[in-house]
C-alpha cells in the first residue's frame, strides 16, 4: 500500500487511570462495628427477656468486688488470713468472720507503714492487727482490725 509522504506525528500517549484505591480498612471497621452492635442488641434483648439468666453471673461479679478487702469500710468484717492477698470482706454473722475494721487511715506510704506500724492505729484503742493495702512502694490505706468477740 501506498503512504502519503509528509511529517509523521507520533501517537499521543494518554495515561489510563487505574482502579480506585480499595478501602478495606474502612470496610472492616464498618463490619466490626455492625457485628458489635448486633451482639450488644442481642445481649440486651436476651437480658430483657430472661433477666434471671444473667442474675447469677452479675451477682458473682458484685460479690467479688464487694468482698475485696480494698473496699472494706469501717464496721466491715474480714476473714482470718495469713497473707493480705487472702483477706476478704465477709458477713459479720458468718463463721468466716474473724476481725472487724475499727479504723481506716487513708493515704499512707508503704515506707511510713513499715516504720510506724505500732502508732498508726493509736486512735483506735481496740485494734490488734494492722493491714496496709496499696501499690508496692507507693501510697495505700491502713485498716486497723480488732478481733470479733465470740
């Protein structure tokens, strides 16, 4: 075939846009949020329809928090314990009750507790046992305990 003479113009190259960026992170976040919402709604509906089903579980959690000796207050009773980690608040009528909290001294450094154990509970004349509960090397609270009269 015959081509016409003259200047040849090269073909222009145009960039073809690629596919749009994928938004997998956003998609995953939406899916997780929807699943959490469905679980919460389902759990709420279950609890509303069967309130006694979760009663034992909730009661166990409340009992565990209330029995923690760090939540002891004046007049509470605690069990007999060898280590502070074993101390629990118990009902004063319980056979486990051995001591009663007769005083609380707040915000005492551990080093001060170690140095002044015999004087920290002087304001509570019936105390016989002293317990410090706090973060190692930091501040904590002191419970002054007196034995329960049997």
